[in-house]
């Protein structure tokens, strides 16, 4: 879908797989929505904290991830990624 789209830059990071986890981006998006408030509702820090904890607790190591586990999976890298490990593809 995005393969030939000049509006996107493709970033490649080379890291050890053991530093990677997969989580459902929906939980972090909802946590941010509740933290900032949305649709005229005030922020709710308690709800945001619960969703952030759910995001953390349901994440899995990359080696345990199977397609379909999450609606909107995202890969998280624990720790820093050195500049020498990042390239534009």
C-alpha cells in the first residue's frame, strides 16, 4: 500500500530481537485520549493510568507474537537505538 508513496520515509532500525516487544497501539491511543481529554470531556488521569498499565501488561516479547493477537500491533524497542543502527530505506 505505501511501497511507492513518496510522502513516506521508511526507517529501518537494527536491534537485537530480545529488546523488542509487541503491544496493541489501541491501548496507548486510548490512554493518551483520556489523559488529554477528548470530545469535550475533561482528561481523566486515573483512566489513562489504567489503560497504560493494560498496554504494558498485555505486551508480549517479539518471539511470542503471532499475527492477529492485536488489532493494531506496534513494535516497541526497550532502551536506546544508536544512530549507527538507523537507516532510511
